[in-house]
C-alpha cells in the first residue's frame, strides 16, 4: 500500500554501524516507508542495501526514479544521486551537490518535510560536519518528529550535535534503541498542525527540492530565498545567497549548490590550499625552465645572460620553498585544523 507515514534517516562517517543497529529492531510490518542517505564514495558500487537487508526484517533496495513509496521497505540513496520525495513517489536525481555531498541528507529531509509534514520522522545518526541539521529543522517546523543518535553513542558526533544545537529535538537515543523508538512512534496517531506551518517555509522547501532534483536554480528564483553575500561557491564560484532558518544560517548559489556555514568554510579552505599548491607547482616549473634556458645559453657561449637566468631560477626556487613551508607548516589553515577546532567547540 502507499505510505501514509515516512521515516527519513541521514548518516555519514561511522554511520553504517548505526544504520545496522537501527534496522535490526524494525518490524516486518512497519507502517511506513524508510528512506536513508549514507555518505559514500560517488563512483564506487554500494553494498549497503544487501547489508541492511541481512541485518533486519525489512528489504532494503536502491530505488529507481519514479518508484512508488510503499510501507515496510527501506530505500537507500544510490551513490552520487540525491534521494528525494515528490508526492508519494521517489525521485533519484543527479542535482547540484549540497554540503559538498550527493546524496544529501538535507535534500531528502526537506522533501519529506514538504510532502509529509507532521507525518514525517527525521533521524540523524553518526557523521562529521552538519549535513541533516537544516533538513531536520524543516521537519520540526512543519510538525514532524525529530530524533538524533545520542552523541555519546555516535562514532562521529558532529552531525547529531549540530542538530542538537540548532533544532528542537524530540528524542535522543543510542542507535541500539532507535528502531524500537521509531516503531513506537509510528504506532501513535499523528496530530495535524493547526496551520500547516509557515507558508513561506513550505514555498522555500518546494523550490529547494526542485533545485536538488534538477538544478536550474537561477531561473527558478533562488535569489528570492535571501540576500546576496560577498561569498562565492567553492564548487562553481557562483554568487551565494544567505538563507536564514532561525538560529541557523546557510547558503545556496545561483547554479544550485547548497552549503552550510561549516561546509562553506571547509570548501573555501580546501580551495585556498589547492591554489597554494598550484602556485608552488608553477614556481617549480619556472625554476626548472629558467635553469634549462641558462644551461642552453652557457652552451652557446652567452655566459652573462646564462647567469641572469640562473639567478632568476634560484629566486623562483626560493619562492617555491616559502610557499611549501606555508602550506605544510604547523600554522597552515587546513581541513584537519578546522576539524579539531570544531571538535573542541562541541565538547
């Protein structure tokens, strides 16, 4: 039968173990469809549906685009594809990345919030950074139930802690208790919201779900979502619009990429580091070319000109070493440093 309720689950680093513990307790007659996003390498086949099918009573599959949602099934996002809900059908799309991932937890959660409202349950499990926070906020805003894995139980606690900091969470439980909790929540009747939530939020969710599906953000009105910023998208260098969700601030560019503040910071730092390496490579190439030209001039008896070229080669090599020291030194602002700072902030 068509699904009247939906459970959406997001995980990243350390999440596979948590997913296995969750599905172990889900009954075979679960009165809802379950949709899961686990961050995985984009170009590597995923065995996650087979792993989850062996772990519990429900069959897990990679769905196809347009498939109807049905109770008692687990739908796992395929690698490099967003998993979305459109009406009561599944959309499997290669839309713009969100938080530098495809599939995106936030994209799935927003589509569930828009389509199911108070009939949606959102679950955030172990993972790094903060994918899932914005989507969980949307589920809560439109009357759904919010659940996170107890950060002390998560292998990587950044995703559940980020959600806890930004969203009103209904239940905080270890992964081993998650399946039983979900089953008990689905056994309770839902309470329709008196006003179906904020119309502006619903309109934005519809727009962003459409962007996640097939891009074309500028033509669809992405610039109406917030104010322009001086920042550019690390994915495409497009102009970013700032979107406010109560305490949370995030960004979306005019081509469609979505970014949390942390994802934007990581992207910018990574891009800076890449450009440092590019400069270093260019200086080393210049030094080698100048040295070769000096050698050629020496061979032609033009020793004075050769000396100048060799002096320039030495200068380029010195500049390359300075850049190398900057990139590889302890004071370099890299992604590892940011991860450590984020961990300290959340203790």
